[in-house]
């Protein structure tokens, strides 16, 4: 029994040694197999950095329609929400009282003109008589004075008539600007006055609109430094996006005049002027403004997944001429279109590992293939 037991233990030890040798051989074989990775060869390219900022649409011009004379509104002369031209009639206030005042003023003018004509004739008659000393100088002076006073009365009557005619014109309320007329606040039969606090309607010019976005003053200052050349050579353009990130395709230009800093928040209101010929944008809408931040003529960039971070330090894996992987620390800049701009640490022509980084160790051999963007990869598979 003791001999059999000894043989059994020896057999188990031999099996364990054989299994350990197999594992060691397999491990050695695995370490010699090159890891398969996808690499991107760095080439400089122009890079535009932009930022999507939320903003609200505002009308290019807004006119509140108010009555310049008081009276009863007889008729509304427009369709709510319609596009109108400058000078179009919007409301008709009862013109009868104003017509009566015009007639009264016209009669007063005629009376003043008749008095002036008689005073002039009297002065002309007395002039030769006073020269011949047939009448007193005082009588002639009184006639001249009455003539001048009558002329002043005519001028006053003309001014009153002009004012009454203007009030009659104001009885037809017109649009001061072209645009889209909003919902009417005043209806037929309402009594309006020049002291009313609420407008009768609102007209907004929306063939051009503004988009107002807010950002910090420090960000604006840095932005101006980065885009200084563009600011002096024709301005900075922007894109307007809908809620899904789709561009409207409208011409937009950033305005830098009239910018002031809010002392309470430290933010500035940045205004973007947008051509809106088809009225796609309406006042009050929230949209996204794609605003350029910087332009790099020859930038090196890598996909976001290639950048690894450890203890706050960014790094990437590169493949050298001996097909070995090495980890290289880098400084990254802005993130644009899921690509990081490499500020320092890499040079043109280096091969950066994009896929397969989880299998790499320092100095390990690799089998590198060219990395393709997902969109290009899906097209080739089709």
C-alpha cells in the first residue's frame, strides 16, 4: 500500500509539471504574437474650431402701432399674420369729426384772408393821403398795423387748417415699416386715444432677423484675439442650426458693434444678423448658432478615442519604424467633430494607434492596418 501511494503522488507531480510547462509555452507563444491595431498617419490640415451657442431670434425692426388721434375704430384693414408694405392702411378711425374740424378751419382761414384783403386795401388808400398830409400819420400807422395783424391771423388760420388736415390723415392708421403684422389688439368699435398704453397692433420686419446669444466677456476677448485677422478682413460668418442640429442654410454675420458687458453677470450679448427671405426664422424661436472660435491653417488632429488619460496626463500610442508600440504624452487642444487637436507631442508622419490600444504594452510588436473612419468603412462594406 505504501508503494502504491508513493507512485500515485509521483504521478500527480509529474502531471502538474507537464501542465505548467504547457502553460508557460502558451504564454511565451502569446507574447510573441503581434497585436493587431489600426493606425492613422498624421498629416497637417486646415482646422476650423466652432461652438454651438443657444440663442433667441429677434425681429430686425419692430413697430408698435398706436393711434395719433382719438376716436372710434370703424374698420380693421388687414389680415392678422399677413405681410404688409410700409404705408399700408391698418385701421380706420371714424373720420367725420375730423372732416368737420377741417371745414371749420377752412372757413376761419377764408374769413382771415378777407380781413387781410380789406386791411391791405385800406393801407394802400391812405398811403398817398398821408404823404399829402390829407390824413394824420396816426391814422395811416393804424391801418398798417391792422394789415400786419390780419396777415398774422391768416398765417395762424393756415396752421390750424394744416393741423386739422393732419388729424384727418391720422384717422387712417398706417404701417410705418414693411413686415408681418401681428395679432390685432384693437377691434372694430373700440375707442382709442393717444394716451393708450397698449398698441393697436405690432409690425415686425423679419426678412432680416437677429439672433441674440450670451457668453462671458473673457471668452469674447479670447475669441477676438484668435479671429483678429478675420475681423479686419470682412467680418465673421456663422451658421444657424435647428433643434436637431441641421443647418437652415441662411447667410449670417456676427455684429461686434454696440457690445456692452452686463456688470451683474459679466456676460455680453452677442448679436448675429441673419438674412431670412423665406421667413423660416420667427421672433421668439430658440435656435443654435454655430460660431467660429479659431482657425488653424496646419493642425494635427486625432480621433477622440485615440487619446488616453492617466493622472491628468493625456497620451497616445504610436507605432515606430520597427512596428513596436510606444506611449507618447501629448497636449491636446480643442475638440472638434470628435477629433482632438494636438498642441504638442506629435509630428507629421507619425502613426497613431486608433483601435486596439487596450491590448498594447510598452515596446510590444504590433500588426498595423490603416484606420478608416466609420462612415468610410460602412460605405466600403456596402
